[in-house]
C-alpha cells in the first residue's frame, strides 16, 4: 500500500513536472514593450516576468521587427527618430534621425522599406532601411496614426485621427490613389487578404473596407455587458497567425474582443486592465498580450481557452509590443 | 433714418469654388462688452475672456482635409452688431443655412436667440452656463455646446461623493448670479446625496461687525464639513478662502478644484495635440505655452467640429446634404448620428430634449486635471455622460 502510494506520488510529480515543462516550452516567447512615459523598453517572458528594463529614448511608441532576426525598430516620438535595437546585444545599432514625431511603423521586408507616420506633421515618411534615405513623404490629414502596407508592397494605408480619413497611396509611385471616409477618430489599420480593418476609437466600432474598391463592406459594433456605447474606444486590431481570429483592444471598456474573421461574430469579450490598447500575439499563436495604457500593466491571455493567464506591471503608459520566439 | 452699421468681415478660406458652402457666422456685440470683463477689483484678471474667433478658425483649419474630401467650402464670417439699432435687420443679413455662434452678454443673447429663432437660423450658445437658458428659453433652433452649470456641478458633486467628502459647507457671494448658482449647486448636491452642513453668504465689507461673513476663518467656522464649496461668480472673495479655512479642508467650486469644459494640462485622449495646435496653427499669431482654449472657445470649436465630424457619421445622408449650394446646418444638427470627437475620451452628441451637447467634464486645478467626470460607478441606462446635467425626465424643455 505504502509502495503504491509512493509510485502514485512519483507519477503525479512526474506529470506535474512534465506539465510545467510543456507549458514553458509551448508558451515560450520574449516580448518587448515600449513605455511612452517612462521612456524605456521592458523585456518580458511567457510568465510575464520582466527580464530587464532598458532606458531607450523619449516617448517610445510604435515598434516593428526589423529586417534581421534580432532587430527591433522603435519610434521615439519626442526625439523625432527611429532606433534599430538589437534584442540580443541590447544595443542601439543605428538611429534614423529627423523623423518628426515618429509614431506608428509598418515594414515591407522584400523591398526593405519602412513606413512611419509623423504625428504632428500630417504626413508619413517612407524610409529605405538599407541606405537610411527618405524615399517619399506622403501627405495625410491631421494626426496620422495607424499605417499598413500590403504584402505585395503596392499599397499603403494611413489613418488620420483628427480628419476621420484613411489616405491610400500607391506604394510604388507614392501618389495618393484614394481617400476613405471613416467613423470618428480612426486609430489603427490592419490588412487581411483584400480587406482593410480600421478601428474607430470615438465611433466605438471597427469598419471593414475593400482594398480594391475602397468601399465599406461591413462593420463590427462592440457591446460588452455593463458598458455604454461611448465607453467603447477600440484601438489596436491584430489577427492571429492563422488569420481566423481578430483581436480588438476596446480601450476604456477594459476588454479585448475575439472576433471571428469570417462571420465577424464577436465570440468573446475578455476583461483586462484599464484602457486596453496595444496588442501582440506570440509566434506559436498560443498567447495574446494586451497592453493596458491607464493601469500600466499587461495581460497575457491563453488564446485556446480564452482566459486571461497572467497580469503584470509594465512601465509607464505601455504603448506597443513586439513578440519574438525564444 | 435707420442707420445700420454692420461690421462684417468675410474670411473665405481658399478652396476650389465648387461643392456646398458651409456658412459659419460669429455674432458679437463689442460695444456691450465691459472693458473689465474677466477682471476683479483693481483690474486683476481672474478669468480668461477671449473672443471665440481664434477657436473657430482653428476648427476650420482642422477640418480642411475633411472639407476637401466631402467637397465643402467653408465661409467664416463675423457680425459685430450695433446695439444702438434694431438687431432684427442686422441679423437678417446672415445666410439662411448658417451655423450662428453667438458670443454676447446674457440678456442680449436671449434677445438675439429669439430673433434668430424667428429667422429659423441654427443658433449656438458658446458662452452662457445658466441652466435656465436650457429650461425656459426652449427654442427649436437653439443649441448649447458650452456645458450648463448643472453639468459642471453634477461633475463636481460626483467627485465629492466618489472621494467620500459627503459633508459640504456652501459659501456663496451676494450677487444675483451667485444666489442662482448656489441653488443649482444645491440641486446637484441633493441629486447625488451629499449633506449640506450649512450655506453661508460672504460680504466684501470689512466692517468689524460683519466679520462672521467677511473673514474666511470665521465664515468657515462653527460647522462640521469635509469640503468647502465656493460660489463666487465675480471671483472677488472666493480666491481668499483657500488655505484660510477654519478647518483644514479642501476648497472646490469656483476656486480650488474647478469643473471645466477644457484645460491646458489634459494629458490623454489626444488633448496635448489639440492644445499645441491651438497655440501654433496661426503662424502670424502664436500663443505662449501657458495658453489654452477657454470653455467658450472650446464650445465654439466643438460646434464647428460637430458639423465636420458628422459628415463622417451620417452615412449616406451626407451625400444628399452636400449636394446643395450650401450645407443645411439644421439638418446636420438634427441628424440622429451627429457626433463629435471632443478629445476628452468620449464622443459628444446632442441631447434631443434640450439640445445641449453631452460631454465629459474635467475637474481641474491650476496645473492638473484631477479627474474626468462622469466618475466611476455613476451609471446611466442610456448614455454614459447623461448623469451630468438635466436628464430627459427632469427637463422642462422637451424639444424631441
């Protein structure tokens, strides 16, 4: 009997160890969060532990992975520059300067071009990442924020918050090709196949447009329980790695929405921190990380079970996140 | 001989001459404005009182990309009325489709609003916070983009209740406006269940026998309270109450923690960009970093931006409205989807029953926004911000 108990105990222990081991390997990632008010970058792992805090620049905001595997590009809005940060050596390897009020970033790797919105200057810039040259300046409405470039590198979409417009440019000739009228305060743009998703922060919705006709196809209006429409202030939109789920951070409504990309049905609202806005998904498609801009923390959600797994402190005003495989 | 002296400047912003015209008219009566406006005794400036024109120009400046997209040509005019002759003929010169922003003293405002109502012109109150203008002056053409005192005080009292400061000592001035506003404050206090410890009236007299009413230490003595609420419309006496209260208690109302429509130190919701633009958009007349829109200026900016933003939110109706020689402002203001991005974290829209712009209220000190009302846990069944101000069932004005 005693022997049996010992065997059972050992077996359970082994299972527990294996479970922890599996969990760790399955979820393993390293993510970087830009904190706009504390001016630093924090490195977190899948358990939400902060490995280190790196002072980086004044008001770091938009981020995107660079051309090389270990590169992270960081927009420093109050320094008017973009830094190329090596996540392994933790060194700033390069600085692209005179990029007035650099805010959000989009990269087109095949042509090695970086697209950046210049918040206070009603424009976006196109930078050649190899030479550092400015290839074009794209005029937008006031307060340009979200920017996205199509996979084939032929079109770029830029949302202007104040103007309530998305400007469309031919990304080869840099000529404006269309202007899309959106609902109030368009913030972020996300592309999936021939659809453009635009979050309207003051319109409490996500609008979906065709990237061919620029006509509005549909919209998603959010309504988690206990909130009035005006409290829903969506910002980041992110698709999962398979393109079947869309995640939308609902800002002041303190929730993130899981949306079925095909049916546009809102499958789940998950409670997170205050003013949820930045989103990142792990390369293994297991974890969604939500940045909460008013409570200075982040929430890691298990995508499969659709439950928040961890909530931890970030820097001051966490803005953007980039997730790397470990 | 009736001599009509209309000073009318036309500021047509250079756009291609096609599409619908958007007429905005700013009506003032400069000969009725006191040169001492916003000043207390000895010429001490206690309140910002600027013409609202700069804010109107800012709103037009901000709207230019939208106007280009929707094919709209803005026409901003100013009409400074001559108070020595009839207002009717002077106001009749305003284009019939205009957005008329009225920035005059209150009694003149009432007269002008009634004439504009007869002329069927969409009229915006950007200056007067008196709740009576939303109750008894219930005109189908009249809109208010400046908050009412009731909205300001509801915001303040929500903050007091939220902070656990339930016992309130009310100190108010001797003027007619002070009495009326103290009554409005009382309505707000009872709406949210605060206790009034006592209500006291100050006097400016230094006569020794009046010391219970002219010394801050005495007027705040002999009572138990969590907070002192001061109503001092002229900013004569209230300024001296802070730091001299009998008990060490915070001061709120017209001094100390003040409810406002806009503030230069709001950090979130894009507000720093709007403040920066206000100071710098006119390169010939930049303002120092300490300047920001007053509540009247913000109300002016809000009114024009309500038109601009609604072009995006009215859906297919926008096209039919733009397909005219001029944009019919009343149709926009009456549209159920008329909305504005106010840079205060929540969009604004029109309350149908009294045509007040619903909006959050900032609770501010000199150099900080302490809170943005509605405060947490003050819930409304329909609209998030409708716990501020007269709700539909309480309103005697029922325009809907």
